[in-house]
């Protein structure tokens, strides 16, 4: 039975990833930060682990827990949009978005990627097309855009460091998805996005290491 690790599985895309992998019979290790979400993940048949991705001690705890694990597929999903206005960002807004979307990845990926490399497995990071600099046509959500561009940089470094050891590391745009973040008017359902994300990552060969892909596998400009 293959093992999936989902970081940020309380709701939205992360929860649906946990649900679909369980339906397919995978062993799922899933993180959330609230007790009732951990209970819910247990009900799904996942192995829950408490993690606030901005808490360094909790990240170290996850590292201890996963010490001997071999992970076939890992997803870093937890993310924060931050302020919906495009005015002057406060220090608190900046810290919350950058710590959740960037600093957490810089701390978590060096722990997770070797476990994925040990199975010659796959690592997906939930980025966003809004982080693309080459493909940018709008400027709303500037703080979120900057955080996802920085996350893409972290993913590229992870791919360079752990690709040669066997991990295939990919940044994904999941689509504009009907979740709390995407809103009810978003283009695609969470089931559809996750079905595509799983299929695209599963089909990825080592040559895809270090790429930025749409959920359906189309390449995106950095
Ligand atoms: N939905 C879209 O249209 C869309 C488009 C492009 C990219 N994305 C990206 O896809 C990912 C998932 O998005 P979504 O739509 O599923 O978002 P969502 O419904 O808002 O869910 C966000 C998830 O991130 C978790 N999270 C946030 N801060 C955290 C922290 N400090 N520690 C642990 N977990 C934390 C939340 O946990 P709690 O429940 O504990 O808050 C929740 O599980 C994000 O990285 C997002 O940027 C989404």
C-alpha cells in the first residue's frame, strides 16, 4: 500500500487529497492544526498529525514522527491568501502570508523531500498561477503573488537538491477552485482539481523534476 503525506488537510484541496487517496486504498498521513479536524481525518482513515506550519517546534515534531517513513507521494498544501485589499500591507499581514506560504516550505521541504527520495517518489507543492512572473497580466493580490513566486523559488531549490536523490518535485496551480479560498464562484470543483492534480503528479517522470504545471499537466511560465 503506497503512502501519501498531505500537509494542510483540514479542508479544501488538502482534505480532498486525503479523501481521494484513502478511497484508492492508500495509507494517508495528514496534518491539520485543530483537534476537530484531526478527529475528522481519523474518521477518513488517515493517520492525523497536529501541525501549524508556522510553528518550528511542531515542524520538528513532524520530522521526528516521520523519521523512518518512506513516502511515495507528498503534498504541501497549507496556504494563506491574506488581505483581499491591495493597499499598504501591514507587517502582520506580510508575516502571516510569508511565514505560511514561504518560510514553512523552507523548513518542511528539507524534511519531507528525503523521505520522498527514498522511494523515488513525487512531491507536489500547491503554488498558484498568481505567483507566475512570466505569465502575469493582473496585479491584484500582490502579497499573495509575491509569496507564491517565492514558494516557486523554494521548490526549484528543493528540486535541485533532491531530484538527483530520486524525488520528482513539482509546483502546481490547482485551477481556480471552489474552496474557502477560491470562493463559491470559482471555475472548478475541488473534486475535479484534485483528480487532475493526483493524475498529473502520478504520471510525472523524473524529467518533470523542477517544473511548474497547471493541474491538468500543462506547463506554466515561472
Ligand atoms: N482555491 C484556489 O482557487 C487556489 C488557487 C491557486 C492556489 N491555491 C493554493 O492551494 C492551496 C490550498 O488552497 P485551498 O483553496 O484548499 O484553501 P483553503 O480552503 O483556504 O484551505 C487552506 C488550508 O491551509 C491550511 N493552513 C493555513 N494556514 C495554516 C497553518 N499556519 N498551519 C497549518 N495549516 C494551515 C488551512 O488549515 P485551517 O483549516 O487550520 O485554517 C486549510 O487546510 C493553498 O496553498 C492555496 O494558496 C488555491
